[in-house]
C-alpha cells in the first residue's frame, strides 16, 4: 500500500496539475522560474526566489488536492 507521503508525478496526478497551475500563475505574475541569470529574464519579469516557488506551489497543491486555497 502506498504511503501518503509518496510523490506520484504522473500525467494528471495532483502534483502534475499543481505544477501546471504554478507555471500559469508564475507567468501571469511575470516571475521567471527558468532564467539562470538576469540576462535570460524577459523585460518586465523578475526572477522567482525559493520562498515564492515553495509558497506558490504549496498553494497550488493545496488547491488541487482540497479545493480552493484560502490565504490567511
């Protein structure tokens, strides 16, 4: 039996859907998650830091698994 802490990143898994949602949100908020240096970041965009990535992906995963995320 699979443990609840097991990660399953398969097609349409909650983790995969959350990742796609995260990527959409990052694009709307103009946060680069792929640029390795400032020259690769599009004009008007900023580089996403670790805190942004973890917080936003966590919110996406909560939303996908439990329904709408309510920020506190």
